[in-house]
């Protein structure tokens, strides 16, 4: 359901019978994304106009005008990428990753090296390379693991290089400092290794190492200590929670079941930090109520379902890794943002995909959607050209035999020969 849409039959097969054309597009995924983008534009304007009208000379439409441009550009990028076979991008992935690392290093050094612009030139605007780094770590690891199916579980040939890739990327982000983006990159790296069939014992060792490194960061970085301490206090007593969390919970409580109406939020103009970015879900619930909040959450779950469905239908291992990784990334970002608002996890700076204001987040996320649609399109085209042969059998990324390894191509060929 939803993998493609039929239109008026315009061509015939060899027998001369009408042959239905297909759009080769996952319609539910597209509708969910477009709905979130349009609703996001409405909520960004609602959350930002009062502040920019009252406290700045930029005008009430400053944020929304920029966000409209980013949304339109993102939709164009997603459409363009969806029309190109995703396997062609593998030739550019090394250059793209090096460029991403270069931008991360540039931002990390900005303001600290004479002659370089201040870091605020990037991070206070719409240019944050860390958002693209999240997508790039998924793409790069997908291509890297796909090229090393039989060796990536090996310690020296696979584990060490993989850990180095993740560590360098996360480290450059952490220097900025951007704890939330670095944390997301590490999580994505671990998930990619797991999805590819990584040895569970090695995954456990990586988790222990990551936990040890994270503990060291918390001991050294003061703001990380403060966030964890405030989160713990908030669990013991809501009145001791982080200020952003306190105001967010207040907004959620004011919203009730059906909300106070679009544009009528009080907390957005009364101390709620960055209501058009990190805290925008609080504004959504206050103005549209529990109903609106659940609809937004439901749309993200729909995206998750369609994304993992695309991964399931794709016979290509690279496509499976890409689709699964991108889907997890988008879903993870959304759940983290919502979890912070509800004081379920410590305060992090993850944006709400498709909704939070910001060019980097919008463009990176829409690029990911374009790749998802490209994978779905190629699978649908291959299935359609096979004239009846089905590729819908479930091919798990992880083997079900308990060994947790990726099946070798030679084994599959041997099984068919028998």
C-alpha cells in the first residue's frame, strides 16, 4: 500500500494491451513530509512573529520568510535527488565526507584562529555543518560497510577504522562545542553497525567505551554536567527542572486537549527559550493541544513506518542500510526533541525535523528524504520491469541465525545452487 500510484494507462505492452503507468513514489511518505513542512511553516511564524516584532528591528516576518525559502529549496532538492539512482552517489561519498569534516574543523577553529570569522557567523544563522554531518555519517558508513561486508566485523580491518570515522566526526563537533550533535553522530554510528549485522559482543564493547568516554566528557565539560544535574533534579521534582523544560511543561499544560488556538500561545512571548527552534513542539501543543501534538507524533511514526518499509522491500544491501539509517536518524531527532520538551531525557539541541526553523536542518533532512524516495523508486522500477516477479520477501539486515553477521554473497549463491 502506498508504494506507487496508478494513473490513466497511456502505454501498451507487447500484446497491445493497455499497461498502467506508475509514479514509483511512496505516496504516504511524501504526504507526511509535505504536511509536516507546511504545518511547520505555520508554527514557525506563530512562534516567531511576536518576538521579532517586539524585540528586534528585523520585522515580524524575518524568520518565516527565510524558512519558506529553505523549505522550497529543500523540496526541490528532495525531488531532484529522488530522480537519480542512489547508487551513483557512492562515487562522491568520500569527497562529500572530507568536505563535511573540513567544514566542521573550520567551525571548530572559527574565532580561535586569527583571520577566521567568529563561530557565531555560522551557528547563529542557518549554516551549521553538524546537521549535514549527521546525514553524512549515515551515508558514508552505509557505503563503507557495503564495500566491506566480509571484513567490517574484523577488529583491525573493520572495527578500528569504523570507530575512527565516528570518533573524528563526533570529536570535531564536540570541540565547537555541540554536545547534542556529537551524541547523535555516535548513536547513528552504533546503530549503523548494528543494522549491518555487527557482532553483538563488539557492539557491547563499543557501548562500554562510549559510556566511558561520555563520562569523561561530563566530568570535563561544565555545561554537560549542568544539563545532567538539572535533568536529575527535574526527575526528583518538576519545579527543579531546567528553565526551558519548566516553560515547556507550562506550555503543554496550558494547551490542554484542544489548545488555545494558533497564534494565541502565551509562553512563546513570556520566556520560552527559542520557541521557533528547539522549543517549537511546546508551542505546537499549547496552541493545538494534545490532539495536535499527537497528530505531529503520528506523522513522524508514519514516516518511520514507510522508511523501514522501503528498507524491507529493497533487495540491495546498500539501499537497506541507507534507508534504515536515514529513517532512524529522522525518527531519533524527532523523539529526542519531543522527549526534551516532556522532560523525558536531558536537554539536547536536536531540532524537530521539517518543523524547527533553520536552513541546515531543513536541507539535510530533505536530502535524506530524497535518498529514501530514490531507493523506493529504484526498487519499484526494478520490480515493475520484472513483469510479475516480486522482491517483497523480507530480507533482514541482521541474520536470524544468532550469529549476528552479514550473509556472504557466496553463501547465498551456494544455497541457490543446492
